[in-house]
C-alpha cells in the first residue's frame, strides 16, 4: 500500500511540483505537529523542529528542505517522515495523519521530491545572540540596584505590583502598566529625599567655590545610575537641574527609562559590564566593572571571562544564582500550597519553608562546591532540619540543615525526592501524577505539552462513601488514557507521575496509597469517613527517552541526570533566565556551544555561567 502511494506521489510530483508552504506545511499544522516538535516541545530531541509561529515563507521552505533528514532516499516508503505521523512506526504522539488520506498523499509527494534532490539541510541563521529589545529591571534587580547605587536597604520594590512568570521566569520582558509606573515615580521621590536627607557616599557634597563639582557629580552619578556615560545633552540638562535642587536631579535620574530599563544603547564595553552584572549579580556594575569597561578590557573574550570569574567569587553571585533557583523550581508555588489539614496536619508554613531551604542548600552545594550539577536529580543525600527529617523518616541531623545521607534502600534522590517538588505538584488532599509529570516535562526537559482542547473537563470525579476505592492510576487510566481526545497529551505526562506515587502530597513515603473519603455535606451527620490502603503500581517510563522504565524517584533521577535533553535543558533555562526571553532558532548555535562547554566541564554550573556570559557578549 505504501509503495503504491509513493508511485502515485511520484507521478503527481512529475505533473505539478509540490509547493511545500501551501500544500504540505498546512497538513502538519492541522495535525498540531508543532505542539511537540519545537525547541521546547516533547520532541525537541528529534530531527524535526518546526520554525517559530509567524515564520516567513522562506523560513518555512527551508524547514521543508531540512525534512530530508528523515527521508530514506534509497527506500522512500521507509521514510520516518511518512511512517511516524501515520503511526505505522510507534509514535509518541500517536496517529496524527490518517493512513491513505489526502494529507498523507501530500506528505508522500514531498518525500518523493526530497528523495530525488540533494537537499540542503542548512538554513540561514542569524548569529546575534544578545537579548533582543529592552527589558525593565526586575523587582529584585531594582532593589539591589538602589542598594548599590544609594546604599538604600529599604527594598522599595516590595510595594510594587507583583510580577508575572512569563516563559517560566520573571526576567522575561514585561510591560510597565500605569500602576507600576506610578510606583516607580513614588519610589524615586522617596529614595531621592532619603539620599539627600540622610546622606550617602553616592551623593558628594559640593563645597562653596569648588570648581566643576556639579559637573563631576552628574557625570559620575549619571554613569552609575544609567550604567553608561551620559551624552553631552544629558550632562548639560542634569547639571542645570542640579543647580536648582540636588533632590530633583536624583529623582529625575531614578525615574528615567535609562535607569529603569536595560537597553542596548551606549558603548559596547559598558553594555557588556551591565550584562555581566545583571546576569551574575542581579544588580548594577561595581567600580571595577566600570573601570574595565572604560579601559576597553571588556572588548575581548579574555577580559570578559576574567571579570566573570572575579564576579563569581563575590557573595552577590550566590544570591543571584539563588534567585534563578527559586524561579526555575517555582518556590512561589510551594509557598501558596494548601493541604487538607484533616489528612495532613503536619503541613505548615514553617515546614514549607524548610522544604524550600532543603532544595536551596542542595543547589548551593552543587554550584559553589563545583560538583556535577546533574546531581540535582541523582544525589543520594540531602539537607534537612529536624522537622523534615521526621517527615522523611531520616535520622535527626547534627545541626539544622546539615547534610544527611539517604539509606541505601531509599527511593528518594535529588530534587525529585524533595518536599518542594512533591508538595507543590500535589493537590490539597491527594497527589497529582499529571502535575508531577508535567513539571518534569516543562522544567527538567524543557518540553511544552500542548494544552487540553477547549471545553474538556479534566477534573477527576471525587471519592464517594461506599464507592469502590481506586488508586490515582486507575482513575487517570479511566478518565485520561482511555479517552482518545485526552490520551495523546496525558500519555506524555501521567506515566511519569505514576512512578512517584509512593510519595504523598506532602512528600511522605508510603508503600500504599492511603485514601481518606469524607462524607459529603448532604449526607447524614452520622456517616463516618472511610479509610483505605490501596496497592500501588509504580511502573513508569518517560515517553521519548529510550530505556527509561523506572519505579522510583531515585531511578528517574538517574535517568534524567544521564539524559542529554535534560542536561541541555539546564543550559536552556539559564539562557531564558539571563536573556529574558525564550530561545529562537538563531540562538541554537550559542546554546549548543555552551552545552558543550558545560558537558566538558563535568557539568559544573559555574563553568556554564562563565561560558554563557562570554559567548553571549562576543
């Protein structure tokens, strides 16, 4: 049948060449192949990666030519481009193109074309890696900057409207709505008053008759506030304002877009200094960076690397890396988690804080003690206080958050065994295999799972008194995996979560699923809760990763730690955080180069930070 299809496609091609962007590409779009085959999709590790939405016809045609990588020129009928989407060869996404359909015929015609020509798999790519556009300072960067500029420790950004997570981080380009603009102006006024009233080393006092003091102050303070030298026009305008009032000039500078925004204007050395400081310190450049920028030392790779390594030895680098950790692993979700106190009375705000601290300590140990960062998934030890040790059934630590080894038969390992991950991906009364699998896909593999179709209710039916008790696996298999509409996506996430089901929604291990069923409000008052213990099947796997069968968090941690997609995802997350945007096709060469540096270093996170900084500024 397939060979007849190819013969028909060959004659069709001879009669009328295929216009890929008009006839073939829409077939893939209609089948939602893009949902997985992107740089952050479930199929990101494959050879088929779609161009970004809104791609030009030229980019789409270039993508069509790159599909030659999955065409068998010797035997076109065996081409993965035909056999995968039709599910003739097992396809993680299932059947996306119906065998024998007109859509398959269109793809077959393109396969014939690619088999006949010497396709060029390359496509023009931009080599511009520095973050596009303009970004405002994050709230953390704002507070750190006024601290280092003015010596102000009041953290005014705590009063700003909350920031959104975009693309997994708060650093992505965000708008300045009217309420935030008003907050900026109020903060600038208050900071300026405090600086003038209480004095600071950043605000020199001009003595009567002192020559050029005003010009010097505007030039030096303006350089530090704007992170680049002032133009002659700016210098003259701010000097004139200073002669009216020191308060006014400071307030004007703190309210200026040149202070509030990170732009790409100014000399290259000063742009490099600003990039390094906000990447590695989350704050403005220090005096040494300004000196190096002015001396032209940041115009060379060696000069940039020298400064980057100096900066990593500063305590501010630890704080900045900690902010990345908190955003990447979503500490905020744990802080907002609510658990049913009738079932989990031990869960409290202090316990949640301890869970976050446990993960923070592990990351600090791996980064700053120069361990392989991939141990974040496979570490056979942790850092706990007495309360967490009781929850994990571990010996009490010798001191709060001292290092404690897991027993040899423990199922815990790395962050997958931490309360931070297990509690934030659980519901108030039970675990959520779907949420746990989704977190692994999105945060640890950098793969986006397509959202459910509109109108689909994915909420599991509640447990009822007198009904047959079912494990979460049984319920999800009935609701999600047996439904063709849901199965395509849930097959990507639910099986991952099934392997973690021996950890309950607060992170406690149990050999069985403990189920508590409470009476509904309309049931008689004398109906008592039901308690069940159900046998668990934790056999699991990660679709798309060969030989990924596992039954415990420890096994999954080892799989992830050794997986190149997961390893590169660490680099991609750091890119997204520092660049403030999602990566594009143009960034892949940079990410690949940094990943190679990361791997050669034995996955040392500090080396990856240096590599990203130096290669991004080149």
